[in-house]
């Protein structure tokens, strides 16, 4: 089973819409055009940048995919400050990050909310990137798999095999995010493998073999090749290194070998 890798740049709360346009233009210019036959690349800017990025991608027919970092699960209503999945669909957003550890820790996003968002995103024809990951304390207590697999089971509850096969899971150990510390390739592979095997138990071989599992946490150009070379790692969710088009372009190129 060959899975097309997905590299996603999660810009978090960085780069305004002017900076976003420059960054996307430069990134696309730096990447060889045929690389997109081997790899998908999504850009997840802040909400206020998405329309500008989408217009640029559409008007210049760029091969990059538009992504978002978050959304609500309802189509409309009294949810001040929130953004509905249907709004993102109208902006040609293809991938939406769900349950990022920063949303869970800082903004109180629960497994139940993540589950509702996954359903809403798929209902609007977009692909959720479902995040999971353990804290350092959980890792040191030997609870990594319990935590991560519990988050994944909760996120996928109620989804059909067909719906699970097309989504993306991102394993992001919290202690590796923005710290410069990366899980070793063996450790990252081992958790990504455990996720796939749990999905196999919950579904079937075809679903588990189709699922794309990303690794995230201080991925840079210098460590991308080793991480991406692991059999159960099908891409990366990249924070800091995705803000610099030179570094991100190198990271993407090293990811395809
Ligand atoms: P860094 O790549 O900056 O560690 O961030 C990872 C991340 O949280 C991406 O979603």
C-alpha cells in the first residue's frame, strides 16, 4: 500500500495576510513543480489570511493545498469568535487541523469536541488532521500509548471505515513542540505504528493501510528525511520551520528522499 505523504505547515498565530502571500509565493517558487506528484503540501495560516492565500493559489494555479488550524462544529449560531466548517469549505480549504495540543491545553478543547469537529469537517467534504500526543510527564510514566490511542479512539468514534480511511492523524508529542527536541525516529515510528494498529483493530486492513499518519514536533529540514523514512510515518505537521520558505522548501524536498 503506498500512501502519498502530506506535509502540513501549521503557522499557528504567525504571519499577517501580506506576509502570508509573500511566504506562499516564495515557497512555491522554491519547490520543483514535479515534487507534487510525490507529496501533498498544505498551508494552515491564521483565519484572516486564508482568503488571500486561497485567491493566490487559485489565480496562479499553485499546487499547494489550503488548510485551517481549527473550526467549530456547527454551521452557524451564537458562538462569538468561532468559524464554521461551511465557511472554510467556501474558501476551498481542504485540510483542517483538529485537537491540536495548544487548542486542548490553552482553550480547553475536549475529546468530545474533537469528535464533533471531525464529523462536521468530513460532512463539508474536507479532511481533518486529528492531533494526538502525550506530555513529558505522561511519557515518563509510560503512558504514551494509553493517552494517544485514547485520544484517537475518542476522535474517531462513530466514523465509518470509509470515513476513517481518508482522514489524517498527526502524532505530536507535546514535549517536542517548539522545543527543538524531537522524538527519535524509532520512537516516533513506534507510536505511529501503534496508532495504525489500533485503527486496524477498530476497522479493517484496508482502512488502516490507507490512513495517513503524520509526525509533528520540531521537524526541520535536518531531521525530515530520517523521520519520513519510517514505514508508518506518512508526512509531517510542521510549526516553526514552516514559517521560513527556504527551510520549509528544503524540509519538503528532503521528505521525498
Ligand atoms: P514545531 O514544529 O514548531 O515544533 O510545532 C509543531 C506543531 O505543533 C505543529 O502543529
